[in-house]
């Protein structure tokens, strides 16, 4: 009596949508990192350009720099965890 051959379970093929989403996720992380980095560099240049900013300019610079740093930090944390 012949023994039955074991059939390996066929893995489901990744569809085009799944591949697109995987590529999009990787590019999204890169874009978020570089936009945050660009904003941080722009803010540093503006800090040199305007050595004595008004109170409003100081507030806008501070908020924008905080958001840029949070974006870069968030991407680093997401990349580190996943």
C-alpha cells in the first residue's frame, strides 16, 4: 500500500493591493522623516536669519520646530518597533 504524499499548504499569494500598501507604508515613513527633517533645518535657518524675532515669530518658530521634531521622533519610534 502506497503512503500518501504530504501536500505542503499553499501560501496565499500576495495581491497587487497588498504589495502596493507595503511599498506605500515604507515610502510614507521615509517621506514623514524627510519632511520633519526639512522643517527642522528650515527652522534652524530662520533662527539664524531672524536673530531677534517678534513674540509672534518666536511662537510660530517654536510650534513648528516642535511639530517637526515630533514627526521625526515618531517615525524613528515606529521604525524601531516595527
